[in-house]
């Protein structure tokens, strides 16, 4: 596995640990549907959070959260809709982004709740 993939997995684990500390239950990691993949599906109370994790070692060029493209959003929405209907879940669905910026050996995590909406 390349360093990029290892760092991505490390970022996802940091996000899982963070969400658990915040009272979320992780219901699925790396959920796949057709061409879509949801990094983390987590539940807290009556909210299902569809979480995209973005890890970077530099924030210089662009804001990490802005790297989630409209195409990626469409895929996340499609996968979330499938997951909810397949599991017959009746809760509010929210789309979050967790960004992880690695600065030397220190990690900065930011959780953007309701980062985007679908209609």
C-alpha cells in the first residue's frame, strides 16, 4: 500500500475515533454502492451522518473541504439513499466532511456538519 493510502486510512481512523468520542455509533466504514464509496456512516440520536474524510499533509493550495467535487457529492447522495432504503432506516440524513491536516507530526481535525445538502 502506498504512503498516500496509508495516510488516508490513518485519517479515516482518526475520524472514527473522533466521532466515537462525540457520541456517534459507527454503523459502517467504507460503504460501497456502484461507483460510490462512503468513508463513514455514523449515527447519533435520530441523525445518520454520511461522512467524507479528507486528509492532507498541506493546506497551502486549496481548502481541504473544497476538494469534495459536485460529482463526489452526487455519488455520496446516491450511496446514502441506497444505504437508507436497503436498511429501512427512518432518520434524518446529514452529509458531513471531516478534514484532517497533518502538520509534521501533529494532526488538526475539523468536523463540518451539514457540509452540503441534497434535495
